[in-house]
């Protein structure tokens, strides 16, 4: 009897071992074939993180600064070329083309500006004015100053409809600009020349007249070929268009 029990012991252990091995395999199988987990939906942004509506009368108070060179002549955040002698400004969140009345709280002088850029990204500052706007409220010398911003309606002499084009080149020689204008006009139907005054005057060649930034960006992508860079610009009626015929002669160099 004792002998029979001893003979059955190895068989008993073998069965238990096989069951354990099967259990381990089953556990591994479940581990490696676990169904994928669905990620939870992202939480919506908090209300305070959203850009404030540009409602008429909205106001805020803080420190203003101004910017000029080297940003003059470069594309602003809305796609148009920044002109430090225009009454424009940069704000972190207000929609582009929002009009603001900026009051210097030191002397009560005011200036009306249009938002075209983003910034300033310096703690405590709420707006970056163009050089012309800063000059109008005596902010050039101090560099910064406490101001109050208020959203206002667009001036009555500003057309309600904005149009956009694509800058394909900027030339220091008018003849070169006129040559480029002629070539682009043949291919795209419309192209004009605008004079940008700066440290060195530049003749810009601008193609197209679109009613939205999105449409102008599509045109810009078509024009950005062969290593050429094209920028979306807001068409400004104050631009000085070149009306005289192309200058005669060859050999003018472009300093694009």
C-alpha cells in the first residue's frame, strides 16, 4: 500500500505541473493579446484660455512697447508686410484686423491702430505698437509706457472688404520690378508694383487680388516654386504704384 502511494506520487506531480504550465501559457496569451484601449477624449480648453471676443468696447490696461527695425519689411503674422510707418500693432490674442484705440495714460494722447501681428511675448506687456503709432502718443523715447486699449469700429474711410495678394519679389531697381510684373501679369492675369519706403526704398511685385487670406495662400503655394518664396500681403490703397513705363537699357541688377 505504501509502495503504491509512492508510485502514484510522480504522476500526481506531473499532472499538477502540466496544469500550472497551461495556466502560465494562458496568462501570457491574454497578456499579449489584450484588446487595445481607447484613449479618452481630450478635455476642452478652459474658457479663460480662449481668445477674448473682439467686441466693441472691450478694453484692457497694461504696458505697451513698440517695434521697428529689423521687423520692418518682413511678413507679419497675418501675412502682410509689416510697415513700421503704418498705424498697426501686435496683440497676443485679438483677431487680425481688430481696430484699437490706444491711450497713453501718462499724457492722455491716443492713436488708432489695426492688429496685424502677434506679441509682445514679454511678461506684463499687452501690445506692441508700430514706430509711427508709438510716435503719435510720445512712446518712442521711453520705449514702454502704461496704456489703455479699447476695441473700436473700423474707421469710416476704411473699406469693409479686405483684399490680399502675393508678393513675389522686392527690387531696388524699378526696371527689374517692371520686368517681373510684366511676366507675372501674362501668367496670372494681374500683377502690380508697390513702393515700400524704408531705409532703402523697394519696389514690390504683387500678384493677384483675393478676397480672403485662404485664397491668397493657395495662390502663394502655386507661386512658391523653384526656390522662390512668396508671401501673402494685404492690399493697401496707400501703396504707391509705379505708373511710368519701364526704363530702357540692360544690366540693372536686382538686390532681392
